[in-house]
């Protein structure tokens, strides 16, 4: 259905056990769907989803992993390359969205019951939305937006977690200072920040 010069592709890969140099997992499934022109194999639009159990790397393990992403071409004519944007030029023709979720994340320093994050790209703005982590006690939420034309970043952060859970991430002096602090209930924090990045080139 649709344009006569378009081809729809579908790919599903499953493995009871999957192992690479960088990671391993069980019950892994990768599903990909895309559309491309008959005369050009570069996809015009597509969707990919990865799910796995007991995923692990040298840095962390997670009981459950879910990742998904969508992309298509932005509406209107493809913008010309802009050398000043550096590597961002490659993404100008596309719109992209993604979601990711890990449960029962174990690391050498700070474990988490759940970590999730999502975002979108639609030139010229990259958004990181609903970045969320739930630790043993409390959690945090963060959002950020980047305008690649102006290189301006805006970010917000809120937290109700007990900072003592972050002690393994600190240096010795930081841990000693944190050890001197106590509270009847974890402090509620909210922060906003903005800054401008260096030239992409």
C-alpha cells in the first residue's frame, strides 16, 4: 500500500542467550521495521525495539531491559549541510524519538530499582525528557533541551532521594562531609541550569 516505489522491510532476531565483547543477555529479541525506496536502501522511516532479560556489562547488570526508537524524515525539503554544526549536520533531515527502561539495576556503587529515559530530536532541538531513576529510598527526575544552532542548553532537576545513597560516588573527603549530615527525612531538591556549549567544530 502507498507509494509504488517504496519497500517495507521487517526483521526479527531472537536468542535464548546473546553475548558480545561488551555485553550479554538472555531472552533477547530485536525487532526492526523500516521503509526505503526501491532505488535507495537508506531507510526513509523506521522503528526498532530491543528487549532482554538479565542484561550485563562490566559496569552494571539489569534484570530487565527495554529500548525502542522511531525515526522518519522531517517535513519539507532537506536542509543543506551547515559546516558550523559539525556532526549534527548528519541528523538534520531526520526526526527521532526514543525510550529506554532498566529494572533492578546493579552497579558497583549505586543500585537502582528502575531507570528510564526518553527523548526526541527534531532539528534544531534535542530534548531529553522524563529521565527518571528510582533508588532504594527516593529518586530523581531530570529534563534537558539543547538548541544545536545556538548551542544553548536548558536543564531541570528534582530529587527526593537520600543523598547518603550517593556516598559511594564521592571522594573520601566528600563522604566524610556527607557523613556529618543527617535529617529526619530526605531533603527535597529542585534545580534549574542553563549554559552555552563551545563551538561544534
